[in-house]
C-alpha cells in the first residue's frame, strides 16, 4: 500500500442514503464538475469517502454531511 498527497478538489456536498420520505440522511463531498452530469445523465458520482451514487438532491444549509467525507475534505490542501 502506498500513500500519496491529494490536492483539494472543488467539491460540493451531494445526497445519498435516502430515508422513507426520499430525503437523504446525509450528504457527501463530490467533485463539482461531475454533479450536473450526474443530475442530467443519471451517471454515478464517487464521493471523497468512496460512496458511489447518482445525484438526486441538493443540500440545504445545515444538512448533515458524511463524517468521512468531511474529514478527507478538511485534510486536503486548501486552494488546490
């Protein structure tokens, strides 16, 4: 297993893990340029934590964020 330095990608939280009322339980960080493609084409995106899902919802302020994605995002170099 090797390690590498990751640059901080432009990411935006996107939802997955839906509940019975079809609202996501938490949102994941996803590369910004993949969000529109997923929403329009139905393709899957890969979150920073490795979760794979199609974009179906947009986060609102205060929405819960995946702790693993947040930890990875916060550890990346700023401004990259």
